[in-house]
C-alpha cells in the first residue's frame, strides 16, 4: 500500500513509475476512481501521470500505517501542496491482491479542499 502511494503516485519519473507498476500490479489491474474505472497497467500508468501533471507541486502523504487482512489492504492519504499547507484532497486506497500483486484498486475520496 505504501509502495502504491509513494513509489507510484510520488514518482515524477515516468520510467521508474512504470517499473514499479509492472512489479506491483497485475497486467489486467482495475483501478476504480470516484468518476472512472481504469483497466490494465497501461491505462493505470497513463492516468497516474495525468493526475501528477494536474498538480505538479502537490505530494501524497500517508495518514497512518497501512492495514492488511488476507488479500485486502488499505491506506489513508492526503494530497496537497508540498510545502505543508492543508491538503486539497483526503482519501483512502483499498487494494485487493492475488499472488503478491494488486489486482484491483479502489480510491475513495473522503474530503476535498480548494487548490490554492
């Protein structure tokens, strides 16, 4: 869960991000966002890059430790300015795994603020 948050959504280099995605996600991963569903690693990587490009001076921060039970894990996050101002978005990622890779990821937004 922390790799997902910090090494995928915290990695500005597209090649390194793609390598992490290839290692930690199933080829046919499904990522459920509040307003869309992304299918496969290629679409996953494209969407992650799109999100990072929309707010280049923002960073993801975990809100606590990751929790895992059997094949389900979750981790809360804040996404906001790197300078420590309050986050623009708070949420939680919930992942389902099989054979050590993420097969489904659900992103739930629990709070939003206005980007500054």
